C-alpha cells in the first residue's frame, strides 16, 4: 500500500517539443525515454457509490497487459497529490476483486450488490512518454500524458505532466518543476483525471474554504509544524481560487487574503525569508486587496450612506465599474505564470524545511509568542488615541499574534496553557474586529475622496462619509480603550 506522491502540471500541446529537449531532463535522465499507449477505464455504480466513499477503481491496458489500481482520496496542494494506491497485475480487462485484500478496502469491495452494480463510466486514452530521472539523489518519474478523456459521447482533450516521486525528497519535485516552469508555461493541476471524469456525472459547486486547525501537537518538531501550518495555508489559498476567479462570491477573495496573511506569519515564525517570494506575496495581496476593499465598500459601507436615490445609484454604478476592473486584474493575476511560480516556490520552501528543523517546537514556541506579544503591546500603547495609520500597524501586530497562537500554541503544555490561549484569542479577536471596522471606514473615506477629485459628482457622497466616519471614530474610542485594557490583562500561556 504505497503512498503515491506526484506533482501534476498542465502544459500546452505547442510546448511539448520544448519539454522533450529541456536541459533539466537531459541532465538527470537515466536510460532512454519510453513512449506507450495507456487506456484506463474507471468503474463505479450509477449513483457513484465509490466516489462517495472517496475511492476510485481503475483498470488499465498497458504494454500488452492489464493493471488494476484502487486509489483512496488523499489531498492535493500546490499541484502535489498524495494518496494511497493499491496496484496489481490482473489477467483480463475487468476488475479482479480477489486482488483487493487490504482491510481498509474489503468492507467496500466485499459487498456483492456493489460489485454487481459496478460498470465502466469513463475512459482516458493517453499516449504517455516517461523519463526516469536521478535528480540530486531523488528518483523521479516524469510523465507526459497527451490524449483525451471519454465519458459517453463526450470527449475532452487532456495534456499534462506528472512528476512522481519514486524515492527521495518531495522538495525535489518542486525544484524540478520550477526549472521546467522557468522556460515553459506550466499551470498547477490540483484535479486528478478521475475527478475530471466524475465532473461529467456530478456538478461540484465551489465552496468557501475557511482556515482550519493545522493540527500541530506538543510532540511536533519545527519542520513538522512548518509542514502542517504551511500546507494548511496553501490549502485555504488554493481552495478559494475558483470563487475569486468567478467573482460572484465575495468571500473567495476575502479568504484568499486571510490565507496569505496566515502564510506570511508562518514564513516569519520559521524564519523562511525569501525576497522573491515576499515580493510575489505582496503583489498578489495588492491585487486581492483592491477587489476586497471595493467588495466591502459596495456591500457594507456605501449602503449605510443616506443619499438621495439618484446620487446613491450613481455612486454604486461608479464603484461597480471599479470593482469589475479590480476583478479583471485578479483573474489576470491568478491565471499568470507569476502566480504559478509563487505556488511552486512556496511548495518548495515548505517541503525543504529549515536547518535544525528536528528540534522540538515546544522549545521555540514560547520565545516566538513572547516577541509578538511584546510588539503588540508596544504598537498598541494608547490605542484609542492613535492615528489611523498607527492603529493599522497595531492591527497587523494583533493579527500576527493571533495567527501564531492558533498555529503553535498547542505546543505549550498543560490544560491551563490551552485555557489561557483561548482567553487571549478572544480578546485579540475583539481588538481585530474593532480595528478592522475603523480600517474599513478609513479606506472608504480615502477611496471616496480620491474618486470625488476625479468625478466631482461623487463629492456629496465623500463629504457625507467623512461626516459619518468622524462620528464612528468618536463612538469607537471607549470601546477600543476597553478592549485594549482587557487584552493587556489577559494572562499569557508561555
């Protein structure tokens, strides 16, 4: 029951010749390339019982023989697919259930009713070229698949690269992919062939993906904590891509920004400074921030303005056009090679780990949290009296401390530590909420003022918002003062 680890990338047909002669392949090639035809048939019931159980069953014709594979759903992040696979040689082109003996699978495939209901539901017919590579000591199989997926009367061309790790380091998959992507436009593929086939039978609606626990424990090493937290951030980032591209659900862009912020905290916690990655993260954040600010303005702040109907409509239409342009920029960014490079670079950075990464996280968690806590206390002194830009810096420090607590506080031992952490997190969230509202108010004021200078018809809306903003600021001061006091009194867990 090997754990299949592979990196999937889409490539244009026109770029295949350049791939075949790429220096990275020639340099690390072992033996000769092998080209053969693979015809794979996927089985399931009419109501897709295997898919619902997160299992796939495939029978493949290859090199004159038959091969059966059962795969359990794993996960895919930055194009890296990890899942359990059971593969066997079989005698003919139909499922052989006697080969399925793993205890985790027999409860499914020993069901005679299910066996009888299984039937072919889609097929992939591919020409595969394989290169066996020795890449810095890691054994990697690079495969180019060029063919089509057939589901009933429908066909879909499929051209993709798979980098499968046979032995060695996951980081080398990303290193090789980055070398190829430097010369050839490549796009990360998080969807497997099976998932693309199943899409013909069931629609998969995009869902908002919020942050989840990284499941870090007190026994984790620094590298284990880095992997868990880093991959969790990439999961959230990529899971919301589809919604951001569609632009119909504003939480898509919002949650991508949350993922970016959490990711920046992870990189700082584990001292993974990289100027190119930092620049690309800032570039992406700027694209998303413009769209997010306009989302907030159109859905939350502008509706509060008590303008005459005609003026309100004019303001809405102006910023709806601005929002449309902002989302066009987001789509261009997410479809760019710069974004693909960023994801691969992040995957490589996380998979590579850090020097002395086997040290226990518990030895480093306390000092790291203490440093962030001290910074917030310094930046937030007299919080309710600070200028908006100073409050914004305090807000960023609160965010850093919160995310760091959520990631690494589980490394602090004892039930009392957990209780103190939970209490402090609640106080930080209250601060963030108040500071976030003030930041949205200030951002809206700046945006309206700038727009009014270009479009004088928007001046009444800008003036009205300035008046409302001043009133909101005055009302917020007592709340902010009380929240800051509560935070300072919260007991530390380290």
